[in-house]
C-alpha cells in the first residue's frame, strides 16, 4: 500500500484525459460497445492532483525535519531510536494520504484497456517514476476484471501484447493461489479465455501464456477444473497449422510437467497417458517428415519434433499406468514400442556417407538426426530402469545404432586430432602462457568456447557412452557385447585398445590447452569440468566395465600395458638433439625444451601409454588386489619419468595423477619400502625445472598423500624444507586464486600433520599468504 497517492500523481504525467489517448482499444469502435464508456480510471485534473499531493506533503516534511532536530539526542542509541520513530510516522502519513487520494473502480472493463496499456508501457520504461507506477499497477490487481483485461490486451493491443503476457504470467504466479483475488466467476472466464488464446499468439507470447496456464492447471486441476487437461489435449489434437501445433505442444508439455509432481492429479494424468502418447506420436511423425522434406520450415519442425521427444520422456516416466504384479500395463508396452519406432525412423533418415564426403544438405540432415538421437538417447537412459524388460526386445536396434555412431565418432575424433594445418584452430600462435590474472581470464574464455563447441559436436557420442554404462549397470549388456561395439568381430584386447585410443586418449584440444595454458588445464581436470565431454563419458563407461567384470577387464588392460611397455625402446629418443635442454628450462613451457617435451603425434607411444595409465588409475579399486603400486612405480613408472620420449611431460603429469589415485595403497605397510621413492619423485617433479602442469599435478598428488588418515610422517620429514620451498615458489608461479587455494590447503594439511616441526617456517608462510592476498585483492574467488 506504499506510495498510492504519489503513484496516481506520477501517472498523470504520462496520461491526460482530454479526449486523446496514447493507446486505443480496437473494441471501442465495434458494435458491442454501444453503451456509454465507463468512467476513466484516472479522472481529469491529475496534474492538479499531483501538485496538491506535493503541496500537502511539504508541511509534513518540514514538520518532520523540525521534529527530527528536536528529538535528536547526544547518544547514538537515541539517534537510532529517533530515526525509527520518524520512519514509522512518515509511513503512516503516506498511507493515510494514499488511501484518501486514490479511489479504485468497482470493476475493470474493456473501456479501461487504453489506460492500462499505457500504464504497462510506462512501467516497462524503468524511468524515475518506475516504482510509483509499478505500485499503482499492483493495486489494480485486486480490482475485478484485471486478469480478463490483460488477456484482452494480449489479443487486441499489438503494441503491448508481449508486456501484457509477461505481466499476466507474473500476477498468476503471485496471486492465483489467493482465494479472494480473483473471484471464482472471473477465474472460470480466465480459464476459458486462456485456452482460446494460448495457441493463437506468437511463440514468445504463447510461452508466457503457457507458463501461466501450467500454474493454473496445477492449482485448479482436478477439483476446480476437472476437464482442464482433457480440453487442452483436444485443442492441441484439433490444431491444423504447424505453428499452432508447436505452441499447443509446448503448453501441453509445461502443463504435464506441472501435474506429474502433484499427487492428486497423477491418477488423472495416467488415464490420459495413452492418449497423450498417441498425440505425441502423430505430431512427431508429421513434424519430423516436414523437417526432412521442407527446408523452409525446418527450424520450426525441428524444434517441434525435439519437443515431442522430450514429452515422450515425461509420459514414459510419469504418465503411464503400471500394473501392481506385472509391471507396465499393455498400453505402456505399446508406448515403449512407439517410442523406439522414433529411433528407427531417425536412424533410417541419417545419411550413410561419412561427414567429410557429404554435401551441405546432407550435413544439415546429419546434424538434425544427431540432435534428435541425442534427445532419444537421453530419454532411453532415464526411462530404462522403469521399463527394463520392455527395452530388451529393442536392444539389437540400440546396439546397431550405437555401433554406427561410435564408429563415426572415432573417425571424427581421429580427423580432429590430426596435426595438419587445415585442422589447427585460428589464433593458436597468439596464445602465450599468461603471467597475470587478466590474461588468464581472457585465454580461459577463448579455450572454454572451444570446449563448448567440442561438447556440442560429440553430444550424441556422450549419450551413447552413457547409455552403454547404464546397460552394463542394469545387466542388459554383457562386457563382451559392449566391447564389440567399438570394433565388431575383433578380439577383446583389440576392442579395448580401440576404445583407449579413440575415447580415453588426450585430444588435440587438450594437448593445445596443456601447452598454451597449463594452469587452466590443471583446473579443468576436476570432475565438474569433465561432465558432458567424451573423456568424462568414456571414464564412466570404463568404470562400469570394470565393475561388471573386474578380472577380465583388468587382465585385458594389463595385457595392453605389457605389450606397449615392450615397445618403449622404439619410442625413446636417447640420442635426440637438445635432449639436455629438454630436461631443463621447462618451467615456462617455451623454447627448444618446450617443443621436444610437449610435441607429439596422435599415434605416438606416449599418448597410447597415457590412455592406458588413465584406465589403470580409474580401475584402482578393481586392481587393488592384483597390483602392488609401490613395486610398479619403482620398477617401471619411474623409468617413464625420464625425459627420453617426445612429449614426456604428458607421462610425468599422468604418473603424478596415478600417485594421487593409488594413495590408499601407498599408505599401507606393504608400500613402506617404496614410499620414500614416491615422495622423492613427486618433490622432484614439483621443482622449478619441470613444466608448470607437471608441478601442479605433483603437488595435487602429494597433497592427497598427506591428507590420508593413515599417512606416514617419517618418510616425508627429511624433505620438509624442500617441500615448503618448492610450494612457496609454485604459489608465486601461478596466478589464479583457485590454484592458490588448492596449494594453501595442502600447506594446511602439512602443518596439521607435522605441527611443531614447522615452527621455523611460519614467517615464510605468512609472507607467502600476504603476497597472494595482494595479488588476488581484485579477484572474486
């Protein structure tokens, strides 16, 4: 109720009733408005009323000032109490003024449409009078007829139809649960009018009206509006024009989403489930066919067909009846069959040529089909647990579709990883390792855009790998069946090797990021950044493989590692030029040492070994009883730390990561003879002579060792001065606050574990923290 009188006064500056209105209602000239027009919402003479309100407010302001000076005391408590009393008195004065100065009509009608339309436009300007006008508009919501008037503006006032739809959505969301406003008669008329308008407006307007309709249906269905959902379904089913069908399906999708979580409405929704599935099937077939055969309307039909697939997910999950004994009812089984027919049609429509040999039209069709299959695969993954037995007959089709997609994805990844001039990203030569926070953020934004493009390109591949993981977890697929999808007709070792090389190996974009922006690459290795990527989905799939058949998968992985280990002599470069410089000067990641330490080809031994080590680290729990990591590190892994391979930095970073993954076994007594060697190697990799990405990975790996509950102190005690020294230098070598926090947490763990042994180093720690605080004072961590 604040600022009522001032709101009406402010509105007079926007509207004057001298016979000319800013906006006119189309209904005023119709034959239906034969009766006299209603009295104006804001009577004439508002300019005088505004001056009156300001003049009447002036004495109270002066008296308020005099009373403030009289009431102010010497103490702070008295001044605060005086301000509180003055604020309460001023609020009471405004309330009395506004109640006396603004008289609302008994009911709003079509004749008030121009004034309300002008008010909506004025509120949208966000000028100095915005708060007063918004309060005036809020007061009108309590007047009968306001909701119907907004719907009239949506239909008739083209200049403010979108504003009226937005405000209608807002007031419905805020006030529809209020039993007094609007009245029951007006609610009935609003529901009928909204069903008529929601499919006849533009898409953006229909979206806001659809949201309002979903709110109304959730609140009123089924008690106050028992036929609401059935009426909406019938209207959508009767739509003829493609745009109307799209808008109607969007509103139906929003309404079903709103109802599935309501207990009282769930039974009613399930009764309409088969009818909803038939409706979605009809519109998906027509829209997908229209998308393939009519390029001009492809955008609308493509969105509509994807919306149908999204509706299928909700229908399968929530809107289908279930038998208590036998699981899904007969209608549910039929719905599952219809759903899989979508996938068969999409797969059949996809061009069979490789993407590199397709013309522009075929590439567009491939993009559309992959986008549709992405939604289809996501729906399969979410509904498979409910319809486990119903999905079993369609597994041959699913396997064939996934095998085709994985083969195409493997070719695309191989082409993307080729070090050719045509495949290099624009501006790679402009990238240099950032030495301050601003350069770090600029380069991170550029690289993040490239990762987004990569995720979008391989979205369906990620869905296929995720679906395979679910199939393995639910025992729908065997391990051998899943592996055969990567190389049909080959041995399990070969299939696993193809999987490692194409889906777990470092991509060209990862390699460029590691080279140009090592700190950003280090921060990306957290699990949150791997979501939605091919590498993250491949990791989940391999973990599912290892869980389903630990011994066979671990045996295959060890066979691949042993065979690749025997070939290491062919890839060593003991005699390469500049080998000594490669081992030194690598901290900056530039110069001759940087080129020999980082430059690799996709088919190199280093990348293959990196992928296998990544898999062995992921399966540490399954390999726990088969592998003694300490012995493995001392006999084999320590040799790979030497700078004798092109791209040896990749192996150094991966071995440091392995030390963190196998930390639990390193804390056991069986690893005690090798623990000192592991700590020494990690401290050596944290030194200034190593590349920054290796130093950060080694610090993370050693930090995980220190944080263990069964951490053994005696092996690290001799290295404490060296550890603190390299940690302080590493903190100064990085620029991002997230990296600083990670390193500080490691320092905190070291101080907690070793206590008084570090008393001599407290001063150096305080200086380091002060330096970091100064460097990050303008960064919102």
